[in-house]
């Protein structure tokens, strides 16, 4: 444990610190501020434009409070997710999402209207959404630290009490002492170049684990999104209208956007290029698709391709836990973690409670982000009210696995780049991560364990180069929790596919909780039987 924070260039104190400025982070900051807390939000990028939501349109799990409609909505993913979701949590998220979306309308979000003038609230345009959220957060009095990635949490015997990071545009180091901290750093896409995922490297998972928090559902982390080979846009929803073809024009049987991505992957593994054409889109729907996801069409327009009439080559781009459902385990209805004073929201937190083991990508994740952000904001504000901040009196120390200090090892960019490539080589291949076997997982884990030791052999200098070094550590740690969990789940359930155990095993209807740094562990955890669907 280090005390590098005592010599940081910028030293601040607050009630609640939110790490991450996407939807969950901004909802958390706004809620905590409205609840009476002094709040600081630290974003790795620029709050309002960074992250997976900001550059894209997204559906939202917005369902009117009609009993029949709500029940249908809950059942829609329950089976796909391996029956690991819980009815009570789905109800809470549906209620909170409905409330939050209506608030957005009141606050000026420009929802489109139908022919009868009724607002359509089942989707959001990322640029407008996040621009509004930044405005609301600032108006509520939250101090925003842009381009300020957090590198480690601070804690003492009472629990988590702040964080340390650097400001990448100035090179200054910063520290914030706080009564409570909310991790809203998003998931981990392993720098796969998926749109908006350049800042999503699992940082929050690692910082939470270093503080003693646990993770859950990390085996459900092998999300691959369909994308044109020439584009980073991974908006898979529109491929429901696609037919998939081989180069000779024959149809790829079984290929699809929901259950058929494995078929695409198996062909790509055999070096058989797969093509798509959105030829199932009804004529009256086509203009609506352009309005709903403008950036989906930009790469096609630039190349002069009409995706409705012309075939184009596709690939599967890794999105990891961003569209998976694994993340930090939460222990109460306000998204607290096992570590006192630490909360988790959005893709940084497990989404199994509403999605089970099948991707929450799109509507469910968007609903979870705004709902869990709201829950965590309330929880953190209440925690500070109960316990008091007392930040100036706490004996805080840094928790980084590689201790941060002014005189630590200067991370070499070339060395860090090598570490990042090494972890990508284990998690990107379809025949290692998508189609899993005990032998393949074991081989990868042997190399990942060695990589973890290599990355953490020295202390780190608290400077800009430490950002990439900590990203490499976070991605390596994430991959180890993923693969150790995947080895324990000896069945195929949700998005987790075991080639050596291709069937669902009814005796394994439980969650897998994982943790540990130098030594990773995995244990089973029962699903709340009183709160499941039937």
C-alpha cells in the first residue's frame, strides 16, 4: 500500500466520488447531488462524449406499467439468459427506467413522436443524451474532472475513501478523498476497436477487486458483435433484418444476430468470408432505421454501399463484458459492493440480475445504466449521511497491485504495448473465447497468470505512462476472472459456450462469484429462488 496521494498535484475532498462519466456515472452523480451530497465526477475521457453510449443510438428497456406488457418484457430474455435473472430486480429496473426516461423528457430530451403526436421513448441518441446529462450534472453542482483516469482506490480500515489518478492533458496527478466512491467505469472490450470502447478496459473491476470487492458472472463475457469488416460500428440490432451469404451468393444457413453469431464465427475460423445484406427490412422501416442509428450507415455511405441492396463483408468484433453480463458483484438494492463505501453501476456492475447469462447489449444495458446509476447515487449519498465523510481524518492508503509512487518504475510504453497484445491474443480468438474448452482455457490461463506476475513485479511511477500500464493490468485481471469462471461452469448456458460440455445442465443453475488477484478463486452462489420467473 502506498501513500502517493499525499503528494499529488491536485488534492480534493468530497462526499461522493463517481469514477466514470457515461450514463451510469452521470445518473449516479446527479442523484447523489440532488440527495444533498457534494459530488466530484472523474472521467477517463470527456464526460459527455467518451464511452460506448455517447457516439451511438441505443434502445432502452422502456415498458409502460401494464402488467401484461411488463411480464412479456421480463420473459423475453429470461430463457435466453439461462434462467439466472430475478423478477424483483427486473421490476425495480423497469420502474426506475420508466421514471428516468420520463424525467429526460421533462428536462428537454428531444424524443421523437409518432403520427398521433405521442412521444417514442424506447430509444436514445447518444450524443444528445450525454450532452444533456453533462449539462444536468454541472447544473446540480457536480465538479467534473475530464481526461482524469483513476489509477487506484484509497482505503483504510473503515473502507474505501477516495481515489488517485492523473490528468492526461496536463500530466498533473490528482487525489480525491471521499466518504463513498461509485465505480461507473464501464466494461472491458480489450481495446478491440469497437466504437466508443477505447476507454473500456476493465479498470473499475481491478480497482474494486483490489479493495476487496468480488465479481459475478464473469464467464458471460464473450460478447462478439457483428460489424462490417471496414467499420468499428458494432450496432448489432439492425442485423435482425439481414440475410447472411457466402461469397458465391448462397445463404449461410443458421447465421443470425441473436442465436446465429456462432455460425458466422465458425465460418470465419475456416477462412470463409461471410457477407450480409439488410434485405429483410420492410420499405416503411428503412427510413426509421436511418433516424434511429445514424452512425450505423456512415461507413456505408462513405463507401457508396447501399446495405439494403448490396452485400458487404462482416466480422465479429469482441465487446467482452461491455455487452456481456459479468461485472462487480452488488450486495444490496443500492448497488453496494462487498467493500464498505464502494458502489458499482452500469456495465462495471454485474447485469445478471436482469439479463442472466445472455447479452444485455442495447436496451437492457441502457436501462440498467440509468437505473443502477440512480440506485448507487442514492446508496452512496445515504452511506455518507450515516457515516459522515471525515475524509481529512482518515489514514488512507493506495490499493494498487503495483504500488504507485513518485519514484516508482517508469512504465515503458513499448513494454506496456507488448502486455496488451499478449492479453488480446488470449481473449480475441473465437476458438479460445467464444468456443471454449477446458484445454484451451487452461492454456490461456497459464500464460495470463505469468503475464500478471510480469506486469506487477514493480511499483509504478504516478504519471501518464501509468494509465496504459494499469489498463494492461486490468485487462489481464479481467481475462483471468473470465476464464477461471468459464472453466468452473462445465455446461453451455446463455452466451457461455463450452465445446466439451455443449448442453445446459439444470444442476448448474447458479451464479459464479470470482475474485482474487495473485490467486484467482471462483465459488457458486445461489439464485434467489423467491425472485425468479416461472
